[in-house]
C-alpha cells in the first residue's frame, strides 16, 4: 500500500508478505526516500492465531519480541542493549512547520496521525504496561518529557522495563522544534 499527501507526494509505502492462510507474516514500511521505518515479522499457528511478533531494526536484528498463547500476551521482551546511535534530522517541509530528530534506523515510539492540516502526533504522558494474568509486569514503556512555554514537548525519553534487572532502561530520545506563527 502507499500513502500520499495530495495526488503524487508519497509519504510512505508498505510491503507485506502473507502465508497460505492469508495471515500477514511480514510487513515493511518505507519512508518517501526508501528508508525502512518499520519492519515486523509474525508467526501464526495452524488455526490462524498469532503466536509470535518480532520487531526488527534496519539491519534485520530483532529488537522486540512478543509471544502469545491464544489471545493472551505471555511474554514481551525488548533488547535493552539495543541503541540507535547516529541521529539524523528530518524536516517535513511539505507537511507543516515541524522539525524533529529521529535515530538512524528511523524507529521512534510514536503514533502518527495524518490529517488535512498536516501531521499531528498523539502522545501519552503515562506509562504503558503489559501484565500477565497474575499481575506480573511483562513489559512497561514510559515517556519522560521536557516542554516548552506553550506546554508542547520538545524532548522525550522513552524507557522500557528490563525484566532481568527490574529497572527501567532508556532506549530512545526524541527532539523536536516547533515554530509558532
């Protein structure tokens, strides 16, 4: 699939692979310049139930794995040693007056919503966590923000729960500049 702004301004394109049961087993989303923005692989059982979902970085290394039994998430692991090192800055000139910094592999924990006014982001200031049936933390993600005088975030640190140490480990930083008119 392809997502355009206007008639011919490509924002991203998606390529997917399906198994014999028509379950999507691999998905790669590419940016307008061909860079990998998102890459996932999924495994299903014979009944079509999701068994495992892996998120991969741009070098095809697994950085996150979720394991399911039935409809229940039983394990969620992130590679807390994974660090995107060299940052790049992308300025979306045709979308709106936003500039933001992404890590080299293009992955940032965000939800992006495109509308006719340009791009708007929705961030949750609270931690997101997955618990097993006994209340044990399977995974937890927190967001820490620094905000400008208008209350908009300009710096964000994303941390994940390391089940081996029981501590939160910073894995990603995002910086954005907002121009006000």
